């Protein structure tokens, strides 16, 4: 299957749909990480003597972890369906495949930025971001 490519104008127009998905992705990821830490704390306590642990609380944490993981997966799948590649779950960094003089590159956007204003080569990653135009 051919990968969709975007012009800067197309990528910026799609931000209306991408931004809320990335916001949700970052929030769900933070929740997933927090519940993972809480689960580890409970596991350590159970490994000790298990005293004072609320079994309903354990179940709530497990459900929250599962829900957050499902939210991350759903947001990533929706972004992929739009042709957008997720690069950093925590920072909300995504790439839009593009062409520059017939060569594949990425248009780069991160949560908090007003518009897609950067690009980089396939091997450079976000550290090699350069300002648009291509």
C-alpha cells in the first residue's frame, strides 16, 4: 500500500483533526504511566505482607490502566488511518510523510505548536528539524 504524502498546506489543514487526537494520546499515555507506577507500588506492598490493601482499589487501578492503554492504541490507530505517523507518545510528536524534490521526508509537528512549520529527512528525526519551506 502506498504511503500518503502531504503538502505543508494539507498537513496544516489536517491539524484540526490531528490536534485533539494527539492531546488525547498524550493524556492517556500519562494516565497509563501513572497507573503503571501505582500498580508497581501495590505489587511491592503485596510482596511484603499485603496488609491494608483495598481489593476494590486494586481493581480500579487495573481498570484505569487497561482503559488508558486502550485510549493510547485507539488514538494511534486513528492517526495512522489519517496517514500521520506517531513519533513520541509523551511529547505528542507526529510526522506527516511528504516529498521534497521527489525524495521522501517528514513534515514535523509537536503538541503545543501552532502549525506544521518544520521538516526533516527520514533518518534525521526531530533533532534534525529545519524550518519550512521545504
